[in-house]
């Protein structure tokens, strides 16, 4: 659904409008790579911790990674909003201008998507994959429909607005429900194991 952005812009606004979105989008996407590099190693670590029943570690690291993602993306995306016009002017001159509103929307997208990555990494490490696939399918269809509608209404920033709205209204709420359910299950399993392994008094 994310990779359809340029196609949607081309079909609705024409090929000439693609660069006005695609180039700033690439700059902001670099920030997503930074978050991914910081968070991705937690995938196998979560799996190992869950296997040994260390629920406290999983919870502590998840909360820490959530705040780490915000600590990385909020200042960097804010800085990118301020720096992007200068970067575009240096490399493209007046041939490529990005509206401030588009840059702000892209910055919000970076932060929202970082939160989605943090939650998805935990769910992946816990093996909660089938539920995520259902969410991905629903989100992809919704994202595409919203992107088409919003691009017609707001121009190039519409595709990114579609992604943000889909994440906020569909993906993230479901992911956090799944995570809450996961922690309840892990706590229940931990208690059951403690009872089963308790020494007999008889």
C-alpha cells in the first residue's frame, strides 16, 4: 500500500506531480531506516525472552523501545521539516519545491510509522503473525482507498494522509489490543508454570 503512493499521484495528478512528493518522501524515509536499525534486533530477543518466560524483561524493553522510537523520530523529523527546503534548494534549485504542509505531514507519518514498527516487532517476536496478516490486508485496502480520495481533495499530501489515518484508526489500535492480549497470556502462562513447578508439600 505504501508503494502505491506514486502510482496514485500519477493517475490523479499526473506524472509531473510525483517528484514533489517522492523526493521529500525519500528524505523522510531515511529516518525510518534509522528507527528500523535501532529496533529490529529486538525481534529475536523478544522470542528468546518469551521462551524463557521473562515477561518483565519483554514489557520493560517494549516500553523502552516505544519511547526510544519517539526520542529518535520526533526531533529528527522536526529537523527534517526545517532542513528539507534547504536540501531541495541546494540539489534542485527552484525546480523542486515542497510545500511546508507536505513536510509536516511526512514528519507525522515518520513518528506514527515508528510506533507501528515498535509494536510489530514485538508481535513478530511473539509469533503473532496470522492476526497481523489480517490487519495488513484490511489496512492496505483502506489505505489505498483513502489515498485516492484524499489526493483528489488535498493534492500530493493526500497519499501520506491516507497512510497516517489508516495507521491511527486501524493498525495501531488493533496492534495494541493484540499486545495487551499477549501480555495477559504471558502473565497467565508464567503463573501456571510457577504453580506447576512449585515443590509439593505432601
